[in-house]
């Protein structure tokens, strides 16, 4: 999920046990344990059928178009809406080895990059693995998103529909015309963003690259200060999205916590990777055990928990007929 995910290599169930233990301790001391359990452990579904909800919000002009004539190889996908090329990079040796996966994506229609929620439901603490959400969405390609469902702040716009309008940090906005920009959530509203043509937003961070250069101070940023949270510093598995040009994106998933295969990277190292790939803008997403790259029915990378960890949302591109 978020910053707590970036710090711990334990499976997600272990993290829930840790929070539950803290809740029990809080109850024993007369604290707010009941509130904490309700806030961080219990699923809260605000919209149970997101697909129907989004369809009802759509108009003829912003309706999702159908992909046709897609062709897939082991490392690529080409259709009338998207070209995807996958590559694997390994750098360093021994305990300093870093392995990461790159998806270079060119879109002919910016709305082909979509978002999907775990269980096709919007709310908090609702989770599925990236691959399960992707399979349910008929995705050819997907990465984990920002784990919106762990926090109750941030602007959440997905597939042109507003779900949350609680500006708190620097977000990332994907526009229907192909632009992608980092923006200050506290300086605008979700309604204004949609009116300006925003198709999707992500609320995590920090911004890694601006105007082709590494952003200063990214090692000191903390995304959240919620119960059970920790910092996102150090060498960790990471997920990031970069912008090379309008409708030309690069997605990176770095594996970590596996000596001799991949130690993970710092924020600055992640930013350096994005610059090396030609990104002029780049943004950090949820990492740690959540970091997952999915392609053509398979998880491509090696998640740090020894398997996928549940998350609340993905970014994806659908395959043929979707």
C-alpha cells in the first residue's frame, strides 16, 4: 500500500496483524482502538459497482473506446490504441545488484490508460492483488496504483469520474488530451480538474523528476502520517510513472529486498532511472510489496513478499475487445 508498505517486507497479513496488535494495546489502555480498527482494518464500501457507476457518469464524448486488432509477443503489445514494449534491466553486481522492469507505452488515445478498483468497488481497506484486478478488467498491461484506499485524503478522479476531493499533497493528473502533469491538490478542486479535461489522478508521490531533472529533497518526503505508517526512505522496491511526451509514458517497477537479485533503490536512484529513460516528469507510486508489473496474464517482476500483496487499485491498458 503506502508508506508502511515501503518499509516492511512482511506479507500484507502480517502488517494487518501488527495494526491489530496495536489496536488491542490501544483498547487495553483506553485509547482509540475501536476507531483504529474501523479505520484501517474493516472494509468500507461506498460504491459497490464502480463499472455501472462510471458508465452512468459517462457521456458519448468521454466513453471508453474498444480496442481492436491487438498483437502480442512475449515483450510487446500493439493495437490501434496502444503500443507497449517491455524490457528488463539489471545493473550492479553481488549485494549491489538492482533489477527493474520497464514498460514503454505510446498511446493513440490517452483514455486507453484506465484505472480499476479492487472488487470493482470504491471505499477504504478494499484490496485484491494487482493481477486479480487486472484479470477482471481484461487488462493486457497493469501496474499497481497509489493505494488510494488506505487514506482518506487526496483527490481521486478515475476514468473521468470524481470519487474524492480532499486535496492534501502533490498529485499526478492524466489529461484526456495526452498531457500528464504534477499539480498541487490544495490549489484546485476535483470539479475544476475534470472541467479542464483530467481523466485520471494519482495521489501519492513525491514527484521525482521535473523539467528533465531530479527534484531536490525527495529523500525527505513523507506521504502520510497515519496510524501505523513509516517513512518511504532507503532502498526499497518501487513503482513509478514517467512522461516522455504527450501520450508517451514509461512505467518502472524496481524489485528489492532480495540480495544478489535486486536490493531496491532510493528515491534519488529511482529518479535517476526515470531520467535515464528520457522522462521529463516522473512520479512515485505505492511501493514495497505492492510493486507489481503485470503483462498478458502474468506477473512479470518478483514482488518482495514472495508473492503479490493486495492493493486497492491499478492503472491498466485493456486487451482486445475490451
